[in-house]
C-alpha cells in the first residue's frame, strides 16, 4: 500500500470514527453528559497508559510530566477538551446533534479568526469573505430558530482554543503522550464524578437504575474510541499533506449532519438549511483560498482538526 493510500485510509478512518460518535453517545443513555464525559476521561487514560506501555513510551511521558511548562500547557488543554467533550455529549443526549455538526463545520473558520486575534496573522481577502459568510450563517440560524446557537459556537470556540494551546507544545509531544497527560489531569476529576453519581443510588442524570454489564462495556469503549481515533489521525497526518487532512476533517461533521437529519430525526426548518448552506459555501471559499496559497505559504493551508 502506498504512503498516500495508507494516509487516506488512516485519516479517513479517524474521521469516520469521530463521525459515528453520536451513535455511541446516544447508546449510553440514560447516563447524562457529566457521567459520560467522566467515564470517557477515565477510560481514555486507561487505554493511553496501555498504549504507552506497549510502545515503551514511559520516558517521553516522564519528560513531559517533569517539564513544568509543557505540563501546565497540556493541563490547560485538558480543561478545554473536557469542556468540549461535555458540551458535545450534552448536544447528543439532548437532541442537538445538528448543533454539534455546525460547531465542527465552523471550527476551521474559528481557527483562522483565533490566529488573527492571538497570533497576529493577517487575513487574506477570501478568508475575510469566508468569515463574513459564516457570521451571516450564524445570524440566519439564530434568528430563524429564535435562539442563540451557543452549542455550535462553544464547541467551535473550545476546540479552536484547544488547538491554539496545543500549538505551544508543538511537535515535541506526540499525540498519545499529549492525550495521556491530558487524561492524567482529567481522570481524577472524572473518577470523583463517577463515585458521586454512583453513591447517589441512581444511574446518570435521569435517575434511572443501572443497565448492567453491556452498558458498562459501552462506557469503557469510549476510551478505545477516543485513543483509537487519535492514533489513526496521527498515522494519517504523517503520510498526507496538511491540505488533504484539512479536507478530510469535513467527513465527521457531514456524518453528524446526516445522522441528525435521517437517524435522529431532528427538525430542519428553512432557516437552519439556509445557515448550513451558507457555512458550506464559506468552507468552499476558505478551502479554495488554502489551495491557492499552498505553493507560496504552507502555513496558510486549512489545518486538520481532531474532532473530540
């Protein structure tokens, strides 16, 4: 298998897994968003430690843990990814998968905006056009639905900031080590949340009794899905140009959108359709701009994101 074909297989596989996440989250009901997020943090740490042991990555992990700056940076990233996970799970279990889809669609646009605000990057004309179209899309959806699309914006914002913070550690920390440190920070809080929920004598926020071993195994699988998708993403990123990975990232929100409409049966009033169409146009504009800029400035490419 050629390197490009392998990269497409790995990268596409990662985004397919992320795109199917709503099905797993929905299967975990009646557990609420806090409980599911807590389990995800705990079991992700278990899986990550198993991977670190398998690849003998203890030295790399120890180096990060002993580096105060790197550890604090990843701790900040952990807080942002926890917020992202929590809002994402809340969106799924509360019937707002479409909002989650929109959040990950507009994430590349938010990332460009954060680059301007925090990194002093300059916008090109087509990037300004794409951001303006995205703003109109958010306003159309907001006014049409009669409510502020906060789930979408918080998802895009927390994930964009997560990526910005992760840039501070750069390529010196590999994907597995980074996620391991983040879950080391999150797992104790997650474990406390699980114990508190368990001691209340109920299962999850809805107050229903435990569902048995099958449900427990599904909870544990959140760690496998989280770490597995990240490994596939890392393998794909090493074999594909950044621009190609940037295009592959649209697989996940497209699958979420399809699941929201045709599996979960969420309503799609005209205003929401209009907003999504505008977002898709904005993404075409920014992708074309990235393609045109690619030969001159590789950093101008659409950056691949890791949906969480």
